[in-house]
């Protein structure tokens, strides 16, 4: 399962994209080398960001096969963007 969602906090004036990909419990997660997302919004930005499974950087539980990241970004008027999840293995 993978998911990404955009949040804008009016009080703090902060925009965030939260991303998560969960590998199946039977997947050999020890073979996963890196996980990242590519985010594209034609009017605002285009970037890639690493997702983590280390208990930091937006990831709550280390080593469980759930890769997460919380990325501060520019505010989008419509909140519509393209996102692709990618990974490499050893």
C-alpha cells in the first residue's frame, strides 16, 4: 500500500506532503536499499524525497517495512499533484 497526502496548516502557514509506502510482511524488507518519491506539480515544484524506515524523519517505527516522510513544501492553491513511489533493492 502507498499513500501521499497534502496538508496546509493555516495557523502556522506551513504546507506539508506526507508520504508512506508499506511493504507486505512477506516481502524481504532487509533487501530494500532505498525508497523515494517523485513529486510534480506543474505550477509549483518538481522534486524527489527519500522515505525512511529508521524511526526518524517522519517514520514512527524503525525496521517494520513502512517507509515514511513528511516534507514541507510550497502552498498549492488546488492541492493537486502527481506522485510516484520508487525503490531499489540490494
